[in-house]
């Protein structure tokens, strides 16, 4: 599915469309045996679990897309802009590469580059590499993005990259470093990383020091840009580490 578990969970939290309508969704999609009793959230979560488990990915995506659009269209513009639950859903959809416009969810990035799946894959890769500190900062950054805490997201991304770049450069070179700039310069001098790659990484590192890590306010597009680039940077760094001699 193109929809992340975070998006499905946030969708379940706001699917207050009435018990009758929820019961009808099970019947409409032929999964009545998965129907449960309980409150609306229990039913919504059971429905989404059944869709994810029983439908082929393309059909599951169509169902979730249709249900999400229907839910958002039932909400007024004011509610979409101010309800915390809806805001979290819209933010997680944005990570999945979708934006709500004119009553429809439209792709913001090519499907393979949607950020939601990249976040999940990177979290696994960081854990496998033993980068627990970087992984925790990254998880908090993505959680803060979904919660609309742009400055907190930016702050955690800076901490994430600081730990990732220092530890990665130490593993590549065997040295010890106090900051990413000196670490990158050292591995560039050794030839462990391409000079152009190091220049790009130093430039990005220099550009993310404000609006969260230090004083200044941010917004969703700046936080999303930093999250997207940080994700791409981390994936290539981990790729380099996997190719490094043991």
C-alpha cells in the first residue's frame, strides 16, 4: 500500500461517520466477517485492518483513498484547518506523497519517492546499523511533523543529522570528531566520500541551523523540505557504510 500505518491510524481516529455508515462500509467491500462491535474507532480500525490484509495493494489504495476523500469532504474548511485530528491526518498523508486539494487527494511526489515508505525503511535501516540515537531523533522528527510541530521537527532533524554524520564518518575513517563539518572534511580528504557529496552535505548542514534548532519560526513546507532531504541524505550515508570495509 502507498498509505503508511501512521496514516491509517490517523484515519481511524477521525472516522466518526456514524455506526450505520461504518457497518455499510464492511458490506460494501465484502468484508462483513471482519466487522466488530464497539465504538466507532474500534469499527474504523477493524475496517482498515481488513482492507490492508485482504485486498491487493492497488485495490486497498483505492478504497482508502475513496474513504479518506469522503471523510475530508464531509468536514468544513474550518474543521479541516483547525481540528487537530484532521491536521495530523493531512500531515501524514503529505508524508505519503498526497495533498488534499479541491476535494481530492492528489500526488505531490512520484509514488516511489513518497516519504512515508522511505521513513519506515530508514527507521529499520538505522536500527539494523545500531544507530539508536540517530534513529530516536529521526522518529521524533517525523512524529513532530505529523503533529504540526514544525520547529520541533526541525530541531530533531538537526540532532539526527549531527549524530548520523559524526558516527558515520567515525565508522568510515576510524577517527573521532566533535562536529559534522570536521568529520566530513576528514573523510573527504581520505577519499571515503566524493568531494561534491561532502560539499552538498556541508551546505545542507549549514542551512538547517535555524527555525527550530535555534531561534526562529518555521512552517510546513520548510519542515517537509528538511525532512525529505534528511531522509535522502541518511539513505545514501547508510549505503556508503554498508559498502565500507569491516
